[in-house]
C-alpha cells in the first residue's frame, strides 16, 4: 500500500525531546522512502545524527520510540525478526507434570518478535531502526532482501495453520502465524538503516534502499544544536564551536570528536568550569591569529579526546 505520509522538518524532536535540525535533502529522502515503501539507508561518520533522526522521525510519525535493533558482529537475519528460546524450551520440558510438559511443548511460548518483526507486523504507524548494519556479517543485508522487499517473513518453527490467525498481536506469541505480515490496508513501517561506512554494503541490498549521506554539521548547524540545548549561553557556545572545529582539523588526529561529545563538553564547561572563560577566549584568539592552541590549558578535554595517541599529539598529560 503506497501512502502519502510525510515528515516535516519543523518540530522534529529526538531523544530527550531535544530539537533535531534536519537538512531539507534528508527530509526529502525520508519522504521518498515513505512514498515508495523502501528502507532509508543513512550513512555518515559516527555522531553525525543518523540514529537521532530515526528517533525524531518516530516521534513525528508514530508518537512513539522506534523499534530498535543494534547490530552486532555475530547478528544473523533472524535476530532482527524474532527470537526463539530453544534452551528455555528444553529446560522447561525436563520437569513438571505431564499436562505442564504438554503445555510447554507449544513452541509459541518461546517466541518473541524483535524490532524488524514488530515493525513489519504492527497495525500501527511505526519506525524501525536498524543501527550500524556495517557491523554485521557480510551476508546479513542480502539475507533480509525478501523481508524488506515484500514486508513479510516466516517463523520457521511454527507449522502452517489450516486457517491463519487474523487477530495478530505483536506482543502475544499465541496469535502468531507461520507467515507474519501486517493486516491488509495498513502502511509499512519506515525502516531506517544506519551505517558508519566501515565497509561496502552489497549491491543488491543498496538497490533496494533510498540513500542519504549525512554530512558532519557545519558551524552554523552546530550553533543551532547547542543554542537549543543551552539557551542563554551564547559566549560559551561560540567559543566551544571555534575550538571544537579547530580540534577536528588537527592533522594526524586519530579519532575526531563527534557532535554528541561536543554537547557533553559544553555541558561540562557550564556545569564545572564557569571560571574558564578567559582560557577559552585565549584559545579562540590563538585560532584567529593562526597560532598553536595550548590544548593542555583547556578544561574537560576528557569529553573530546579519548585515545592515548591523540592526547600525546596534543601535548596533554597522559601519565
């Protein structure tokens, strides 16, 4: 069922109800994914707002959190759809009365839908977040092609029923069918898949996605983000953005700090280092005069610099 649902840039709120400032091209890509009922693949460096956009989209479309699955290096396609606890089933089959063991023989007692399974079957508007798919084994994206394209999946452990259960409840396994799908006439979920581009995803998978690359925020967008979180703190916001941008451009830095780390840094300065204004301003003056910043003089760099080699590069105390 194709739909005319859409996401608006105005009023987007991420986790903790913080404003999310989306580029108009990102909104266009998300609305294209909604129209065509295709997954939206978001790439970009860590901390650029990919996951946060899924939360913001879910709040606006569904008024709820997204169904979320955080991919691991050992994830397989079934993990995204449902979980079957065979160990619990075996353990429970070893004790109890004959009647209790017969009840426990019902495989449905040991089934739970996971994020993608819930989204594909929910009768309500929903957003599914599949986070960091590039962490998965290479076969996983291709193993999901049928489910993503057709919007349905099978629970292999369930037998075919003579008549399918028409009253599917995603939280009640006793209503599950072998073939799981949305009720007729209900829209598919918006499936948002994120990748840090640690490796190339398979071409067949890419062909079935709408794609958008989120650029790291520029100074003006960083200012929007910080001013929304720290109203009335314009001097610290401006100083921190200048220093943060300079830090990210330091040649040889192994791990560039992300937006979330900038937010933490500003919060730490406001909370514990109100007396550091002159130090921050001195660093800004050094940047403006194209002089070397005395990084060791700055407060709370533990929020931004996480690797020993980067601390050594910046002349910080690593003892």
